[in-house]
């Protein structure tokens, strides 16, 4: 008699569209539902399970945790996306990206580490057909031994400091 199977989620997703215009500047932690269009400046953290659209004039300094990221603006921080990250031609991404699907258009700038999934299974990673260990060892200028990942993070930290000094 009563229809209890209403498509509430589809209707709510269409209604949950948030726009932060060019004149918006926000510092802190922000949680959204649905789709977010950001054209202003945010310093801190952005969290949404939906889509974050970063406009061409937008700037984010901090971490971004989303379902999907479509960026034309500037992001200076770590990005984690459940579905995908897409950097459009005017985008600038300085910081690591963790997502299963990552695309970069011609003209976009990316500087960081890209992690696109969990990697090979344990059985596959323990077998080395070429005899190279799972983590290569590098020596830095001070003669200290660093794993490949530690060396990459030290280089990223150095690059971020240099960028901040230049700007």
C-alpha cells in the first residue's frame, strides 16, 4: 500500500550542490556532502565523499579527501580520492596524490608522489626475478642510507621549502 522504495539518494545528491565563490576565504576543516564547486581560497582540510570541483582561480593549502577531484586551480597539499583525480590544463598540484585513477591534461603542473593503489599482492612482491630488493637503498650527501621512499619524501620536503621561499 505504501511505497517505501523512494530513490532518496539520487534526489539528495542532486540537491547537495555547494558553491564557494571567488570572494570566499576559509581557514579550518570543512566537511561537505554531494558536489562542491570551489572558486575561493581554503587553508586547512576539505572532506567530501562526493565530487570536488576546484575552479581556475581557486587555491587550496592543506589536505583534500574526496570521492572525485576535478581541478583547474592550485592545490598545495596531499590529495586522497576514493574514485579519481583529474588535473585539468590550468591546474597546479604540489603534493602527493593517492587515488586509483589519476589523469593530467597537457598544461597542468604536478609535483609530488602519485600512489595509484595497493600495489602487487604479497606473494608477488616477495618474489624478485631480477634479484633487486623490494626497497632500493640510496645514499644522501651526508652518507646516510635512506630507503627509496624516505629519500623521495626528503626531496619533496626540500622542494616544498624552496617553493615557499620563492613565493
